[in-house]
C-alpha cells in the first residue's frame, strides 16, 4: 500500500498480519504476564543478545534458593546422608537432561563440564586419534568454517597428536556425495571426526541435522578418505531456542552450555556422549573421584566403569547442577516447551527481518545489509538471529561500534564484532586471510571496537531473540533504526515496498522521527564577540602558591620558553577554560590556574566511586554522579564534596598509608589500578545520595604499573608516563570553535537554543582552547603551552555520557546522534594529550590565557602572529 502511514509496519496489527500461518506468538497470551512477573528488571531495557546469554526468570532463582534453604547438600564423593542426597539429585538431573533431548541413559551419557568450550576440549583430548606416521591410515579432524572459535581451537590439540585438521566450507559439504569411496576402501575403520554447528551463532543458519546420519552412513563425506566418521554436533546456540531430538538425530558428541538455555547457572555445561563411542575414548589425567583404584608409588591406575565418573575430574559443581532441575521445570511451566519457544522466537525474527530488509533511503539504497543464507520463512533452516551492518545513503558501512553506541542511547542491548566466529565473518563480509592479518597489523584484535579498517568493516551487528522476547522489543529496535537513519521525508518511501508485504490495515502513526542533518563543514571562523560569550562561565581561582623563591623561577622559565606562534595571518590560540575532575565521572571543578604533575593536572581523577562489588561506577550507569560537586582546597589540603540536599563532607588530600588502609585492586578501561578505600564516612555519604551501596576509593601513589602503552611517535618510554584513573590519556582538549560549529547543528535538530557552556560541560574536557578554526586541533601532532609540551595521542571517540546534562543529570540522546551525523558517521570530538615527562624540581602551572603553540602532523611551519599583545604562559 504505497503512501501508507510510516508507523503502520511498526504496529502490533502489522506484526500479527505478518505472522506466518501455523506459528504461535506469545504462549497463548501469557507473555505480558510472564514479563511482568519474571523479568521486572527488563523494564525500559530492550535486550537483544539472547544468543550471547539467556536471562534467568525470578521464579528459577526462588525455586533454587528455596531448595538450598530446605535441604543439606554435601560433597557427592562422601558417603553420609547429605552427600547421598546430593549424589541422587545429580543422577536425577542427568535423567532430566536426557529427557529434555528425547533420549535415555541406554543411548547417551551426560558428562558435566564447565561449559561448551570445556566439553569440546575434552573431545579433542579423548578422541581415539590415529596419528600420521603409523602403519594404519591416519585420522582427520574436519570442521565447518562457520564454527565457533572453541571448535576451531580443537585443531591445536589434534596438531599435538600429529593429526591433520581440514576446514570445510558449508557449500563443499553439499557436494560431498560425489566423494564415493572405492569398495575396497569402505571397510577401513580409522576414526575421523567431523564437527559442525546445529545453528550458526553468527547468522542463525540451521545446518541440516540429517547430515549426522548421512555422514555416519557414508552417504556424505567431508573429505575423500577411507575410514569411519564420527560426528560432533555443536548444539550450544541451537538448543537455546529449538528442540533437539537425539532419538532421531544421534550425533556422537553434543556439547552444550546451560546458561544459553536458562541464563543461570553460568559456568556449567555438559558433553552428551553416544554410548557406542564412549568405550573408545582415551584419558591420561585422572582427578579426584575418577579412579576405581591407583597407587601413589607405582604407575598403576584403574578408572571407574561409569563414563561420567571417569571424565568428571574432581568434585562437580553440584549446587549448580541441582539448579538445572529448577531450570527445566520453570522453562516448561512458563512456555510449554521448546517447540513453543521455537515458534515464538521465529515469528519475532521473521517480522524483524522482513521490515529491516525492505527499509530504503530516499535514493532507493538499503538501510542495512543482512548477512543470511535464508529468507527467514522456515524455522527449520533459520534461527532467531539477525546479523547485519547499517549502511549510509551511499552504501558505505557504518561501523558496528558507532551503531552500538547509538543503540545504548535507546537502552538496546546488542552484540557486535565477529562473535567468536571468524570463519563466518570472513564468508559473509568478504574478508580474506590477508585482510585479517592486515587488520591485526592496524591494531584490530578480536573483541575491540575498531570497526572499520580502510573503510571496510571488521565485524557486524547481531540481534537475537529469546523465549521472553516480545513484539515491543522488535518494535523498539526497528524504531531505533528508523529514527537514527532516516529523514522524516524518507520514512514514507522507506516503508512503501514493505506495506503490501506485511499488512493492508491502516494503523495510526505512533512512531517518532528525527531529522537527519548534513555533515559539518570542516572550518568555521569565529568572531571576537562570539569568543567573548564563551568566557562568561563562573571560574574558581585557586590560590595555589609555590614557595616565593620558586615562584619567580617558574614564571621566568615559562616565559623564556613561550614563543607565541599561530597560523599565518591568524590570531593566537589561547586556553579559555581549565577543568579537573577529582572524582571520576562526578562534576567538573573549574579553575583559572592549576599545577601540573606527572599524571596531568594534580588531583585530576584521583578518586572514583565503586559499587558493592568494587566495580567503577560512571554516569553511564548512574547519571546522578554528575550532581556531585568535588572541589580541591590546596591550602587546607582537603577535597570538599557537595551535592544538593546533602551536608558537605571533606576528604583529606594526604594519602592514607597507615596499616588501617584497605588496599584493593580495581580496573579502569581494562587497566589494573591499585587503590585504597577512603572510609565509612564518605562511603555512607555517597550511598545515601545515590540510593545504593557504594564506596569512594583513591588511587595509591605507589602504583607503578599503570603506564601509557600506546606506541606514539615522539613520546618517551611508556614506563615514564603514568596515568591517574582516566580512561585513555592524561588530558582531553576541546576547541571552542568546534563546539560552536556543533552547537549550530544540534540547535537546529533540537529546534531550540543551546547554551555554549552547556555543551562545553557535556564534553568534560580538561583544557578548552579558542583556536580560530573548527576542528583544526585534529591536525595537530603536539602542542606547547609555555614550557609544557604535550603530545597528541589520538581523537576522543565519544560515548553516551555527552547525552547527559551535567547540571540536571537528564538524558537526551539527540546529542550523540547529532555528533555522529555531523562528523560523518564517527563520534570523535576533542583530542587526547600526554605529558612529556617532567624533569623540573618544581611543578608547572597551567593558566587560563596561556598561549597554545601547535605543531602540525606534517610538521609544517607555523608562523608567529601579527598582534603584539601576547600573554606568555604562567
């Protein structure tokens, strides 16, 4: 229906009309109640990473904890009453698992492991390989290239056994019927192993379960070689949303992780072993509970007869195993079983795929590129996973980390990268082996946020649905894509080709849209009047005074070094604002001059707030941190912490090195930091203000190992450059001209005026300068401010914190969206700086009004200014 209202496809009637015949959504109308009872923590959150982990329902935890409170479970290796109860309960759980997969103990044995990965490692170690170089034909390990890292990693063990590994592309297996062996070779019994996923964790493609029997019977051959084939079915992704019948599809090994099904417990998996191959498995190490008898003084060991007991080294995670019983019971009660989950999740994926695949820009270009081999029309060949990249109007990929940042503004949880499946990533994204190695040389490693190298994607975005997913989850996600990618004028065109495909009902428009604006022009000149406006912020003058004898030498040294320079014909570049943030993620403390130490501005980010688990809290999780106002009083040697409605409290600047200090280690952006606790008084203050248990900790001055690691030309050895509790570098610099350029763009999108000082506060810089041209700071290699020499170490890639009003704590996602649109799909704003090591016996002082002397990346000459009214750095 051309010209239909743009919200039509995002309505529930359209979703219902799109539902394929014969498939049920919502468990007979019980989904809303299920969500409210079992997942109240999901209110306001759109969780779309069910392929990463399921979420546990509250009734599972209650049933489990009630069980623990009412029973005494001892070590199952003991013989007392409580231990016997544990042993019997574990055996009951084994039978419950077999029942879930439609098989019995006559056919399969359950070996508990720490997860699917440990199960795979066990197979690689225990399989009866025949190595190269013997009189018998040697074994082969073949695996589908669309396999998880943990499957591919098995080849490390097979290589140590002198067994060859052969990767097989999905299309190659379909042609293997032509690999018929001569009759004389068909009786060879050399064992080979073929591994493939029941469902790709990358694309959701379901590979035929019929391959199991076809390969074992000889109808299909992964490679043309005589021998007997065994099949490992990686079912970790598949069983989270689909029923698996091992009575029909009798694979030899099936590794699973239970958190993929229930969300709890984590760190527990199993290997289901077909009893026909179990006697052939080999084992070298033997742990507690696995021996029938052994001698400590001689090489004598007899394993237990039970396959499970033989391979479960040490005491199993028996309480977690007991939790599985409640997981199966609750899942069945809530949903009616795996077949209903399969239908429910398929309907959601089918609808989302259909809408996504038909979204177009005004020029007809697709909004997304979906990586799939199916059209999402059949749940037997496609799971509830959609993998894609977002494109711009010209068909260029928008990096997955930028999409992830935008999704976080809408509280949408997605997965990005290659999902521990490099083989599928290469197939779908067209990345060859040389590209992988080139990307590594460019600094990209698995799991980082380097999403584009030379304009080409290194990964993608994945959304996945689970048994508690709802239409509202799909709707929120689709609205997010439309709101962030399409102009208002584009939206009708985007939906025109989809309307007749899904529904012909007319539904009122309930979808908000945002304008998409043009990219910023690279340069904007600023008038003196505009610069004057920017200096109106209230400043705090700190009366920091070095000893009088040193004071003059400081000024003299800095004056001798300061030779004001700027671009030819331009005006001098000066420092207009200085901010430090004594407590990480709390409010800024603005000063007119401040001492510099080896870590940057003295006392900048020396403290941070942590939760009850010792994890750093930031405004991403707790926006109210911005309402906490710390200030430093150098004369009284205290930090004063204030917030509205709270009595001020002070913390000494003197480091607590006494025996009573509680030393702990924390992490800041993956860097280890040594800290100590600041005591009960300030912990109580923060806990009361934030309404949750938390503590204030401070970086210990004896921490020597938090140094800058990035290899940047011109920087001294990393061991000489230390960091406080900052994320990336010692300083963050922004340019008023760049702020003004962005201000115009955001104001136009908000359709309301925006104060320049509000924007400056949002970007949480240490140093604000007034350069004549916008974004010229991105062309600098280093700067000098008086005797202070600072190296530029890269741009600052912004996150959702810039969406938080630093005076009210309120969020507005328009700010990050506008920045992304303005900067050409990236969210860079400002530059990171690092000190060259300071060798003076006295501290430098950074002052407002000091001149900034930049050196261009290409080392171009920078001409002195024409004006004689110049102020040297103080």
